C-alpha cells in the first residue's frame, strides 16, 4: 500500500516555512499531522518499517529548518491533538496544546503555577522536551507525570523525576520518546492575581522582545556565569545583519527574520556570533534552537 492510501492527509513537498516561527526553510519530503494517537503510532510504524527517517515537531517555535528542507517525514503534533481538561487542581493536556491556551485555562479556573509559561509560544510536547522556562520557573516545576511512546512505540507514563529535566533538556531527546501529553499539578489561587501576573509577564515580553518579527526566541542557551544576549551586545553585534537575518535591535539574544531571510542567512549569523564571542570572551555559545536538515 502507498503512504497516501494509508494516510490520506499526508502531504508531500510541504514548505516548512509555513510551520516554523522563523518562517524560513525548504520542503519536507513527507509531512503528516496525525489526528489520533492511533494514527500517530500507525504512521511511525510505517516509516520505521520502510526505513524512512522521521522527526517530530510541535509548534515549530524552537527550530531552524535548512533551505534544503527535510529528507524523510516530519510528524507535526499540533492542533489535532490538543485537548485540555481540568480535574481539581490538575490540568491534563495533550501534546499539541499550546502553552498560552493551557495557561489561559489555568487562570480561568483560578489555578496558579503556570503564569510563567503564558508567553512561551510552544506546544506542551515541545515545552516538556525542552523543559521550557521563564521568570525563574520551568516546566519541571509544574509537571506531575508525562505520557510518552518509547522508541519501541510502547505507551508509558513517566513521573516527573524519571524525566531527567535539566536546563532546556529532558529525557525525551536522549531516549527518543514521543510526548503524548501530561498532567500538570497546579494550586488553587486568586483569579485576579493570576491574571495580573500573566499581564505583567506579557508586558515585560512585549517591551523587551522583538515579538513583531519572526524568530525562535533566544537562539543560544545561557552559558554558565553569563547571559548570551549581554555578551552579544558587549561584542558590538546588536543589529548585525547577514542577508535578511539580524541580531535583534531590541534583544541581542534573538535573531529575527527581517522578511526575506533564508535559513542559510540565520545559520551564518549564528556561526559568526559563536566565533566572535569565543574569540573575544572565550565563551562557547551553544544553540538552544534545534537545527534540522543539512547546513554545511
Ligand atoms: C517569541 C518567542 C519567545 C520564546 N520564549 C521562550 C521562553 O521564554 N522560554 C523558553 O524556554 N523558550 C522560549 N521560546 C522557545 C520555544 O517556544 C520553546 O522552546 C518551546 O517549548 C518549543 O515548543 P514547540 O512546540 O514550538 O517545539 P518545536 O520547536 O516544534 O520542537 C522543539 C524540540 O522538541 C521536540 N518535540 C516537539 N514536540 C515533541 C513531542 N510531542 N514529542 C517529542 N519531541 C517533541 C522537537 O523534535 C524539537 O527537538 C520562545 C520562542 C519564541 C518564538
């Protein structure tokens, strides 16, 4: 059977710039967005049996896809798998639910703990994989358990401590897990206070981050003892441009797409910054953004 007979919604030669927040990148040979966990499992079984390489994506807000695109399949766990349910002080959310939505629902139910995440544009699956965080809190602080498929496609429920959370990392990548969903443990709070804190964080983001231009948030991880953005600023790289890619004027830790950037422009700017910062300060900047496809 052909792939599109088995999975009628599969797309071929899908432009990845339509799916990642940088709005750049070439085509994915195969692109599939499952609408059920069963369909996800069937699809992964098919690609494995046919030796087709595959990657998982959520909302594409922490990815740079190369101009050559992606050979094999991209599996997007997005809006079709995004249910959110509130049970007492907990929220059960599927992998494709967007953090903003989950935090809005938490606020509407007077649940506190997730305010920090309300401006992170990722999915639950991506945020758990990355242990996304802001304002001194991370996903690990609110997660009780995580539902995953392991590399043999076996369903598992992992407790917080089994997820090996670290700074912008978790056991997901190391073990090739697919995150299906999670149970978040929050606390009863005051609705007005929760909303006020979310608004304060939102205002801080809008004043400090270039939200009006495509980006993937902070490009680099925070090097120990430093701030990437501050080093980049001190090196005089604020506003530096390669093609359509620019070190944000507003926040030096961000690279923005001025409109006509290619993935190559962004990659070359990343390399330039890394080299410059290493030569000047002896600090190695590691990318937080995931590089997908061929770059050199
Ligand atoms: C304007 C802006 C602001 C941002 N601010 C922050 C911030 O404050 N803090 C922060 O930590 N990040 C921030 N980010 C980065 C990004 O939003 C987070 O890293 C987010 O958690 C990524 O989620 P995603 O669904 O977009 O993941 P994607 O970019 O789609 O994927 C990221 C990684 O997770 C993997 N992945 C995604 N879903 C799954 C799944 N279900 N199962 C297994 N693996 C999966 C992918 O394979 C990839 O390796 C920001 C980004 C932007 C554009």
